[in-house]
């Protein structure tokens, strides 16, 4: 019977029974292939994310840009272009996959598009100099960002398809632990050997080549191992403009709307991140060994903290890990302002690494828990687009603030944004797992 008390038609009852059967078959498929898919995503994270962390860590790319320009403003511009590339691509990625039962073919194309700029960054570092090198580097950072926005949506959608919600935190924790541990060791070796000794004639280019090799292997492993289920329902295919007109409807969920606000404030607080390594070089020359040491601190803490964030998220919800990550982030920036030794700076970068790990795991997982399964791709796209739109302006604004007023005012501006994000989560965002109760 319906809510009004009327009897449902035989056709309606048959449709509901058929949907229930397909949902049960989908759940059984996920459980039957959970071990293999768990291994596939773990291996992809261990290899793929290892390489990407060398690029996303606030050490190698900012130091590389500074080495070829000598300008904090150009460092900010390069980081801004990387984020700008991610602004529209998440929605493009979502519209490419939300109507498909099989996502892997699209994921492979997008994954290759994200990895190719790393190879070209390496080649340009070896073959070019001066203004042409700077121009090509900026274009490649934009291209890398463009495909990274789509990849984030598509690969998180695949994760949601094959890993039950109660096991995602542990998977990401161990995946990030293994990948981050490898990245931490490689980053230290890359700084102290590749860059310090200018391996192959350009140590930074060697780092970019290594990142390409690792990420390419990770993508290959995922493609070979993962078995993708066919979901019982998918959204009908829609044009980009028509789908964009539906986006405001996602904000009818009050908690999701405020979650996006908190996410935006946190990303605004990230504006100072590329400049932490430059501030750390005020009293110690940015040698390869020093960059490697701080990269080890950042990525090492990123790695170890995953073993804390994942289990907490699985048991208590990722709203809590989001809040805890913001607290650690704020504390690290305050300590950076007061730092006057290598040991304190090492601790600062460890705090930054732990906070970024907690933020990324929390934001990317929490968004999966709001609303219907069929809307997951577009929720991911909307959140990612909001995040990257702000992130594209953040480093550029940070560069202007740093050049005009100095690094310390920049850090305080970031802290203010992070405090606002924390207050938003505490006061007006409910934990999605328990809000019905």
C-alpha cells in the first residue's frame, strides 16, 4: 500500500520486487569480490598515490618553481594554475560516468591524462631553459590539475561502488600508510640525492619522471585487478547544461550545504601551504638535503596519521576526523610562526602532513555519505569544483600577501579561515550517519 492507503498496482509491486532483487545481487557481488577489489585499490594507492604525493607535497614543486624564477609570486601563480585546472573538470568527469554502469574505461583515460604531464615536466626540465621552460611548466601544471579534478571524482566513485562504507576508512588508512611511507622514503632520497647531486643533469626532472613511473604502474594494477559491479540504477544521460541546472538541488540537504561551506573555508586556509617551505628557508638554505628532510617530515606524518584517521572515521564518523585535522593544521601554523630551529620546523611539517592527510580522507569520504547513491558523482564533482575554485585563487592571493606584507600575516589569514571552518563543522554540520536519529 502507498502512504495514502491506496493499493499499489501489480506493475508497481513487480518493479519494486525487481529493484530489490537487483540491489541484493549488487550487494552480494560487492561482498563476493571485496577481497580482490580491496587489494586492487590498496595497490593503486600504494603505487599511484606515492608518485602523486611527490607532486602535491608543498616542497618539490614550490621549490622547483622558485629555483627557475626566484619569485614567490610565480610560485603562487604556478600553484594557482594547477588548482585552476581542477575547477571545471570534476563536473565534466561526473557527467562522463554517472550514466555508465561501467566506469573503468573512462577512469583509465582520465588517469593517463593526469600522468602524462608528469612525464612532460621531466622532459621539459631536461630539454628547456629560461622563459620557454617557465611557460611550458605552467601549462603542464594546469593540465595536471585539469585531469586531477576529474580523476578525483571518478576514482572515488569506483571506491564507493566496491568498498562498503564501514570499511573505507581502514582501506584508505592502510593504503595511504603504505603509499605515504614509500613516498616519505623516496622524497628524502629524492631531496638528498636527486636534487642535491643534480641526478641526470636535473634533479627535479628526475623526481617528476619517478612520479610518472610510479603512478603509471599503479593505474595498470588497478585496471588489471579490479572487478567492477553493475549498479542496479544509474542516472539517465543528460547534457552538461541540463545537468548544471540541477546542481542547486543538491544543496537542499542542509548538512551537505554546510559541509561544502566548511570545506571551502578549509581550502581558503590552504593558501599559505606552498609558502611554508619558503618561510622555512629564511634561516636555512633550501638545499636538496633540507627539502628532503622536510618532505620526509610532511609525508612521514601523512603516512603514520592515516592509521589514526581511518579507524576513527570508521567508528565515529569522518566529521570528527575533519575537525581533528583542522585542529592539528591550526596548531602547526601557529608553531611555524614561532619556529626558530630545524627541529621545530621538522615538527611543523609533520603537523602539516598529518592535517592534510586527515583533511583529504575526511572530505573525500564524508561527501559520499550525504544523499542518494546515484548522486554520488555529482556531489563529488560539486564539492571538488567548489574546493578547486577557491584553491586556484588561494596560492595566487597568498603570493601577493607574502610579497606585500610578509609570510607571517599570510599565516594568520590562513589560521582565521581554518578556525571558521572548524566552527562551521562544530555548530551546523551534523554527522550524516547519525543525523536521522
